[in-house]
C-alpha cells in the first residue's frame, strides 16, 4: 500500500498576501463612497438615513457582464447589468444592502451612479474586499 501523499510546502506560499497587495490596489483608481442604511424612528414613522462607512476613497467599480445570472421578465430571458467592485482589504467590512456612490471614475458613465451591494466576496487569501452590486432603484 502506498503511503499517504504529503506536500512539502503549502499551495499558497507564506507572505503571499503581503507581496501581492500592490497588484489589486494599483487598479483602484475610482473614488467611492460606501454608506450603510440605518432606520430612524421619526414623527411620521421610520425613515432610512445613510451613514458613511468608507470614503470617499479609492476603490474600483466596473460592469460585470459575465457573472449576472439570467432572469425571466415577461417570458423573455434577460441578463441584468451588474457591477463588480473592490476596496483595499484594510477597508471596513462591506455588507449586502450598502450603497456605493461613484464620485470619480475612469469610465465617465459611472460618475455619479449609485449602486446597491447584493453580494460580498469571501476569500481565505483576500487582498481586497470585493462586492457585486446592482443599480440603485431609487437613483435620481
């Protein structure tokens, strides 16, 4: 019987994250503001206020044409336009429901856009905080 396989070194070398941190952060050329909703009870009922949790500071947002799933609208398949984004890994935790406002971007069509985070990326070897977002339906 053959002995069990043993690996001489881990698949991802030690200090990999530290030596590769500059790569994703080098592509973060957009300026983003990330806000979290909080409910405030007022005279006329609960209202939503937005509290900044990040920025305005560097990040990245770009259209995500390949990862948006197909949905059926009126009997026809439709692929909603989503966006992928990232901020540095030392930024705050991002949560679904957070609102992202793009202040500056290399893509002029994104400037001023508001997006809602729908999913947050998770990774053991994270070198950035990633998220998926959809256009904010309340965008003016």
